[in-house]
């Protein structure tokens, strides 16, 4: 009974977070709400998750929750990887733009122009 309270409280915080983030990313907020609501149902009604698991061909409700967790984690990881690649591309683009706006001349030794190949 205590674990049900702890899990529901954690899922409740996830719902609150989804509410706060609804304007920044409605798709992510909707996904959090759906997963949190399903989690609360699974926590409060474990027999229901067992029935759903049997209906889709999984032995136990806990196994079904675990399999769903694996898929969701994989999707989140792929999404984060795409976001990291996009941020890296943005940093590269911004760095090039700044370099072209304020070019810095190369260091020239005193008394003459630098020539390649001479030491």
C-alpha cells in the first residue's frame, strides 16, 4: 500500500510537469499524460494490467509494463540523439557565421610577411 502511494505521487509529479510544459511541447506533454495515467491505473489496479497483458499475449502485467518501458526508453534515446545532432549543427552554423562577421587576421612576424615552408 505504501508503494502504491509513492508510485502514484511520482506519477502525479510527472502529470504536473506535463502541465507546466504543455506550451513548450504539446506532443511531449500529451505523451507524459498518457503514460502517467496508464501508470496510475496499473499501480492502483494491478489485476487490470494483468488482464491487458494476457489480452496482448504477455504473461504478466509487470512484464507488459517492463516491455513498454523498454520501447519508450528507446524512443526517448533516439529522440535525444536527433536533438543533440541538431544542436551540434546549430553550433557549427553559428560559429561559421561569427567567424565570417569578425575575421581575425593571421599573426605576422615582425619585419615581414610569413612565407609557407620556411622555418
